């Protein structure tokens, strides 16, 4: 939502009312601050600053002229965005102005410094200087600038957001403008208040203030910018209103889109008359949204395309990015994924350059969804990871804004009534101030008449003096005529000497400029060479990183293919066995002994398949999003005992003794689920490779800073070659497995998953 910020004139404010100030939007102010001046403009600004600094050094009288010179210096530093020197010269201006009791200059300095920090989004300093400006302007009774400063504070509080304060300062500004009869600025306050209500979800209340503002702006004519902005806001109000708010607004859900479209088209008509491209593109996008909801796809497409075409040349890149996203979303819903990808990518690039996090988040999620529809899961996953990162960046800020927003919704109704009561009191005080100002003006008028009479008397005396002075001058001219020829000859000789001196000075300046030019040129060449060198180094490092990531991804792809081949092969056998077993059961002609043998075989196959699927799912989870351990103090004796119980039957089938000698109350900080998974895989592996009648024991020993758990078996063990292979950096040997001592099969995932969890 764009809120109005009041600007003062570029010239010094005179004693009398300086007329209506310019109004523009805060968003445009931000864009203005972010523009990069050309090299020629920078040179001109520096020349202007040097001239002002020279004037300040040569003029040493502490008077109003000195204050004006200091004012122009800090304004020049503001244009050049030099914060430190701006602060220095603003403070100097304020100190001298207050010493000379020139409050209008100190008030203006506070106001401009608040505006400067407002544009830099330093809202704490902006608020501090605005409040000081209000105090200064109240002392000199400049009510117009008091109200203008309140208008700026309202825009500032709406961004933070602090809706209670925003309402308060807008109500104060309205009270002053109402007394002054300044309806246009009062309508700007109404627009700001309507935006506050829209942010709080009170669309019906927002519509009331928009209608009040529209009534004022229409006095300027249908083609004023204020009319176009209000119609656009009214269209947004109808488009975004809930069912309950629509009832309060005197309409229903069926009429909502019709009313929104009518207001957007009125705003578009005004914007086209004014040739305001930013307002045109905003309305075109909004009209496209309405047609999209109505199912008018052709009309929606034309509106979106026109919005992009117009907003592309706009200074406000957020409007262009929003238009790109709207059309991309439209193509995605129409299943035109090729065009959707292009628009989402362009929107993401624009949002990334302009640091528009919310639009960046939406566009990258759109890219992930489209790639998922196209079955390109690698890119879909990559963009989804980017979406999670962006979402985390803005999560805390959104959370704080939502908390503030909900708190303001609770207090807002009570504060509004209190402000309306305070407004009545303020009106009475303003009337007193106006009467006092009139009395002071009358007294000033009498003093001016007295001074005029005194000036007339002095003028008569001056005329008599001038007459005598003319007579003396005539006599003096006669006497001086004799010396004119001698003076002319001396002047001629002096001019010849001056010409020679000027030629020498010009030659010296030319030589000095040549030296400066050569120095600058050499410096630029060296800087260019340094930049190229560091860019090449950076490119080389990035290429190495990309190559490393590529190798890892290719290795993961081979692992995935191996896992899929294992799953496709090993899943087929137990399923076919289960089908055959069911067919035997249906036939009924099977002996009990065969039935028992087939059931045992089938149970072994299904147990193996279940273990394989559990490890496969855990491995997939580790590759997709990683394990997030929840560390807590655990009794390792109980955890290991539970795992031993779950594997007791498996050990008894091979007549293997499985025992744990870990003492009770052996405490260690770990994740219970991960520890159980690691122990289960390692003990299962020991059972697999331990012959019948073997023994497996589990022991623990405390070490400095950690607890060591040992699983000791009487199995066949590992060869030196296998141990070296497992201990290689980056080992991901999924799907590589050997048969156990009783011909048990495995997937090779258990050891790899245990290694991932331990790391």
C-alpha cells in the first residue's frame, strides 16, 4: 500500500504561508533514493558542494546568511547520501539558528533530517527528528508544516507497523487541515487511515474513509491522481473483502467482482489520461486478477501482458515483478508450463536484484511446482530448498508483524474513540491559536505603519543630504579632471602586466590539470586490472565448487539407481512367494509340514523386505532433508535392552546367544530414535554374519566427554580390504551387500545409514 509523504519546497520557507507543498508517495521516495546518478551529475554535485564550502569558509558573520549557507551545505550532503557530514552540518545549522532565534531554520533542519532517515528506512531516527520538528513548528505557529510532519509520521508508523500511533498522528493532521480549510491534504490523511483499516482487515471501515477522500479529490476533477489512486484502493477493497465485510459494505459475494472491476476500470481511465505508467500497470494487473476469477481467460491474459509491457520501464521494480508473477501463475493454472517457467524465472531474477523477499519466495515456489509437474524432480527439489531458505529469512519479521497486527486489532477500536475526543479538544486549542495569531498580525501591522512614517521622514532628510553631496561632487569632478590622463596611462601599463601574469597562471593551471588527468587515468587502469584479477580468482573458485558438487550429485544418482535396482529385484521375490502361498492356501491340498515350512520361508522373506524398506526410507529421509537429532539424557541400558528384545527371535533362529552387559543408570545424551536405529542395524548385521551357536555381547565404557558402546560377536568379521573400503571419505555404498552365514540377504543400506547418523 502506498502512503503519502509530505515534502517541503526546495527553497527556504518565507515568513508568510508558502502555499501548498508537493505530495508524493513513500514508495516513490524510496525509488528516488536508490537511483544511481550519472558521472556527470556526480561531478556537478561535487562542484556545487565545493562552492558552498568555500562560501562557508570566507563568510564568518554569525547571521541569517550564514544559516542559509549551512542549510544549503547539509542539503547537498543529503543529495550525495553522506550520512556523517549531513549529521554534522544539520547540527551546526540548528545550533546557530537557535542561537539567533531563527526557529524556522532549525525546524526545517529537523524536518529534512527526519525525511532523510525516513527514506533510508532508519525509522527510529526519523521519528525522533519529526517530533523535534513538530515542537519547533508549534513554537513559530506554522500549522501547515506541523500537519505535514504529522502526515509523514503517519506513513512511518504504518510501515513499522504501529497502527495506534499512525491513527493518532493522522487525526492530529486532519484537525489542523480542517481548521486551515486544506481539504486536499486532509483527503491524503483519509487515504492513509483507510490503508490502516485494510491492513487490519476492516475493509468496510476502510471504504468509508476512501469515499470521504474521493469526495474531496473529485473537486479537482475526474482526472486528478488522487481520484485514480482512491478508485484503485476501492477496487482492492471489494476484491479482498471477506463475506462478513461485504455485508457491512452493503453488497454480496456475487457483486464483489463486478464492483471491483468497475473501480479498477475507473482508476485505469484516470491513469491513462495522466499517462501514469505505474498506476496503469497496477490497474491492468488487478483487472487481470478479476478476469481470472471470472474465468475470462483471454481477457485476463491480455490484461496481464499489457501490465508487464507498461511496468517494464517503470522505476518501481516491485510492480514489474508482481506483474510477471501474476502472469506466470495464470499460465501455471492453464498448464502452459513452458511460459510459466520463463515468467517465474524472470520474476525471480528481478526480485533477487531488487531484494524483494516476498515476491522472490512466491516465484521460487512457483518454479518448484512447475518442475514437479514436468517430472523434473531434481530441479523441483533444488528450487524447493531455495524456497525454504527464503521463507526462513522472512519468518521472524512476519511473525513480529503478525503479533503487532493482532495486538493493534484489540486496542484499535478503543484508541480511535479516544482520538476523536482528543480531536475536539485540539480544535478548541487551534481556535485559540488562530485568534492569538490574528492579534499578533494586527499588532505587527500597526508597527509596520509606524515604521513607514519614520521611513518617510528619513527619506526627506536623505534627499537634503544628497543635494548637498551632489554639489560637492561637481566641484570634486572639476578638480579630478586634471588627473584623469595620468590615471589612464597608469591603468594601461597595469593592464599589460596583468595580461602577462594571467597567461602564466593559465599555463600553470593547464599543467596541473594534465597531471591530475594522468594520475586519475593510471589509477583507473590499476583498479580495473585488480578487479579483473579478483573476478578471475572468484570464477576459478566457483568452478571448483561446481565441479565438486557435480561429482557428488553424479555419485548420488548412481547410488539411487543401484537402490532402485535392488528394490525392483528384491521386492519381486517376496511378493511372488506370497502370491504362490495364497494360491496353495486357496487350493487347500497342502500338508501341515509343508505349510509350516512355506510360512517360515515367507516370514523370513517378508522380514528381510520390511528391514530393507525401513532402511531405505531412513536413507531417503537423510538425503532429502537430513536428520535433525533431538538430544536428551537417556538410560543406555534401557535403550539397548529394547533393541535386544526386538532382535531376540532373530538370534534364537540361529541359536545365537545375544546378551547386554551395560549397567543400569548408564546415562548419555543422544537422540533415542537414531541410537535405536544404529544399534538395530549393527546387531542385525552381527546376527547375519555370526554362525549358528555363536555369541554376541554388548558392552559400554566411559571415555572423557563421550560413551563408547561395543558390539562383539564370534562371526566371520571383515577383511582388511572391506574395512579400508568402508572407511574411505564420502563412502555411500548403498546396495552393496554380501550373503550371511545362513544365506541371509541384505541391501547394504544399514551400515551406510549408521555411518550417516553417527556423523
